[in-house]
């Protein structure tokens, strides 16, 4: 980022922070991927409306699918450009998309002009024709007239010559690969989980289970996530002993000091064909966690890890992974401890596109099927003591090319708030 742009970002405004769209060329996409970024993490396929005032070549650059027009755009995280990092600005540096390098300028009739209305009125850009000549404006972003014309030519050339490749990427993003969409959903859910901690800490003693559920749903909306028909599970103390406890406004408990708090959140990206992420986490709202809570959570973590170890062991031997044995690895451990009667649901399940409980397989005692590769799943053993408390530990992952890839963080201890 250049000096004037850094000033904008320090004030938390400007085109980088506020622009609803950053159209990519195919060349931009390739350059960014070469820097180690995943296409499905940073790019989306956005619908456009063609403006009659658009130049002919720009209109032709759109990808038409079923009477709608699309272009490649940057994905937004928490309302801001994917590549915009607090305290750093744009992490791409000189690998920024060409449209970022040229903004707030454009070329019309072979002359450099301000995109003044767009830049000034919509994004509050400090570089505009009311304050600076084009020549002085270019100095502020450390570019020359030759540079701007070169970038513009690159955009125009790419839009017209690489249209077939552009179309291919647009179609890929409209029907995202399950694994990539799942990974991004998990990443967003983990960000929301961290915000939950801060929200509870800030409003401890004043916020209810229902309030926190509504907070999570608002965060889903900010991140472009969609839940299924069921809403997030937020449960304190004895309510956490109900595996599928959905708080209602009239009966929700206040989240106060020295309480066990269980949250279970699941959602997917908005794009059709995206697959769910599904996370559970255990908190305690006090400094000294009761020994009973710590002991039981340690047993749950051990059971979870035994299921994971079974999968890894079978992969190492290149043998089939039986879903019921993934379940038994955890359930059998609880049985040895005479705790199996408190484990009242399946050990896990595949993750779907229509619901977090996918249709492919379940890790349960009676499931005779084998685990399918390249299908994300959740492993979530738990213990539930009626009218007292309940807890579980959930991880997401998938098997591919004879390897187990975990897509979520592993909770080892109860998190203090």
C-alpha cells in the first residue's frame, strides 16, 4: 500500500475498506494463487448489471450464465477485503489486482481521468479532481501516466483474450468444491467463536443464552454464512446436559459468573453447493474451573483423540475405515470407565450441503458403511449428566489421498472467560 492509501486505512475508510467489489482479471487470480493463496478463500463470482454507459469492451468482458452476468470479485471478511489486514494494510503489495493499482483513475478516449463520483462519493477517496490535478493525484499513489496506461491495457487485454478461462473460474466459484468451501466456513466459525468469548466477557451477568444466540446469528450474517433450519446451541450449566438445547427468549438463562457454557455453531457459505462447518466449544465464566468439569472434559478429549487415532492407524495400513469402529473407539473408552450411559448420541457425522448433518455417513454403533474420502465430517463425543451439566469436544476433518486432514482447531482444555 502506498502512503496516501495507508492514511486512508488508518482512518478505517477508503476504497480498500469500503468498496463492495474488486473485479479480478485472470492474471490477477494467477498472481495471487502463486503467492500461496487458495482461490476459494479469496475470490467469489458476483452478479453484475450491465450499464448502458459502459464501454463496449467492458460489457463484453462479463460472463453470461442463464441470462445473468458475472465477474470475478474479492471475497469480503467481516465486511472488508480479504487481503486487508489490521495494522498491515494490503498484504498483496505489488501483487494487488490491476484495478486496485489504477484506482481512482481510469482511461477514457486514451486520457487518464478520475473515477471521481465513485471514488469520492462512495468511498471518501482523498484523491479526487476537486483537490488535485491528475498529475498531482498520480504522485500521491506513486504511479506515472505510463504506469496507469499500462495497467489499464492489461485489464482490457485480459478481459478480452482470457474470457474462456475467466468463464471457467466463474463456473468453478458458482459451484465451489466441497472441501474448500467447508474450510472457509470453519475459518469463519472459529472467528465467530472468538468473538463470542469477547461478547460474553463484556456483558457477563447481563446477557442471556438467547441474546448470545442472536449475537451469533448476526455474526453469521456479517460473514456471509447460512445456518440450517436449527439455530445455534447456547447452553449454561444444567441446560448443557441437553445435547440439542435451543434457547428461547422466555426461558433462557442469564450467563453469569462461574458457569459452564457450551456453544455449538454450524453454517455454510452462501454459494450453492457449499458444505457446512460445525464447531462446539466449552467455556467457563470464572477463574477457578471445578475439578469435576476439568476431569470429565479431559476424558472427552481422550475419547475424541482415540477416534482420530483409529482413523490414522487404518490409513497408515491402507485399510478400510469402518464408521462403527470410529464410534467404538470413543464409546468403548467410555464403557471401560462405566460412563457409556452418559454418552447419548453418535460420535460424529458427515457434513452436508443442505444441513450440517450430511447424508453420506454417521459414526454410530450400527453403521456398517466405510468412511468415504473427500467428504468433510465432524467427530464430537460428549458426556451428559442430567440436570447437572454436559460437554462435548468437536473437530472437523476429512480423509484425502490416504491422509487425515483436520480443518478445525482442537480444544484441549476448557476455555476461561
